[in-house]
């Protein structure tokens, strides 16, 4: 399957400063990809190059086989910045109608787009009265104009409440199911952990890790955490059987290497009804991010 976005050996320098070095990646149709990295890692520079806002120093970038900034690439890409700004005197409906006209689309589509992002009831209110989360939804409605092939989203859930965030990701799921490619930059790691297909981690301008959450866990080989809840009166027995555990508020906490997980689980289940409950916690995306973002791994 031809990738919607392909980046090969991309380097960007600002004078003596290397913002990106040798970055290669691709995003397939219908794929949801999270782009993670600390401030200054190169995420914004990468997005600006994809959008055709700044030139690359070397390498190659194509969007639907077109060069960034070309008419073909611009028609295929939609962008949502972290802080979307709109004219405060316009209503949400007027703003989206305006963007539809600019894209050569029918203004009659505006209400449908606002309904899609949950703004139908506020469509005729001035944007100056909107909360940040509501302005973000106007921005998302604007990105949906013209059925873009690639959505580039920079901290798109900033300002959204938990319910709105779930609705936002459900909308992204629908768009991906229809074949749209999604490149999403976010610091909300617990959100993207469950709602993206692949994760890219940038550190100091280099792509230091990429893959699914399971792929990154295998590569990082970080320890697994287990929480054992003892039945009343059996905590000391379990501590004696699991001397590496730590007792905290009646529960025992221990870690083990991935390679010893099944053996450790066997030791715990062998305790029978002395154990009331057991939680197995694999490394979270936050753990993996901290591990890989320290720099290129061998």
C-alpha cells in the first residue's frame, strides 16, 4: 500500500544547529501515528516541513507523491495547531462557511461539519464567547473540509474536557476507518497510548524509536510491575514467599524482568487463596517515552 506520507533521511539545519538529523518514517492510509518528543526535540520543525512552511536542508518528503507546499500536497493535507485562532466577531457557522468558500466547497456543508465536532448548538454564537475547547473544535471542523488524506494535529486535545477528548478520538477513529492518515503530536501520553496504531519518539532531532506499543515494550525490555493483594492475615506469608516484594498499605509491590514474568506469576498463583487479587502492570507509554527519549539506543 502506498504511504500517504513518506520521509527519507530528512535533515534540517538552522545555521550550525541541527534541528532534525536523518529522520525517516512513513504513515500509511488509515494509520493513526503519535509523534512524541520533549520541547525542542524537532516535532514542530518536522510538521512545518511537512506542511511546506519551511524548506528542508536535505532528504526527501512526499505527501501523496507530491512535494510539500505544492498545490497537490496542500489539497491533501489539513493542519490543526495547538492554539487555533479565529475572528472573535464571527459565529462558528460563519467561520466554517468562510473556509468552505476558500476551499471551493459549498457553504451549505458548514452545519454538518459543526455537528460532527459537537458544536451544532453553539454554531450561531460568536467565537469570542467560545471556550478554548470549543475553539479547538472549530479548528477540527476546519481540518475536515475537503476530505483530507493526511491530518497533521499538534496537541489537538488541548483545552478539551475528558468527555470531549473521548469524542475527539472517536472522530479520529472514524476518519482513519475511512482511509485518512493521522499524524498526531501530543504530550498527553495516556491518551495516545490506547488510541494510536504506531508511536514515533523524537529526541534531539533524531528518531530514536518507532513501532506499536507492544513493539516498544519488547525493545525497551523494561521490568513488569505486579501488585499483589493478600487476604486478611496472609500478608506476612506472602512477603516470606516473595522476599523481593515491598508491603505498602496492605498490598505487595514487586517488579521483575520481562523474561521472568511467567515464572513470577506462577509463584504468586501457587499461593492459592492467600492471594485476594493480582494486577500485572506492563511498562506504560510514559515509561517507554522516558526510556527512549534519553537519546538513541544501541
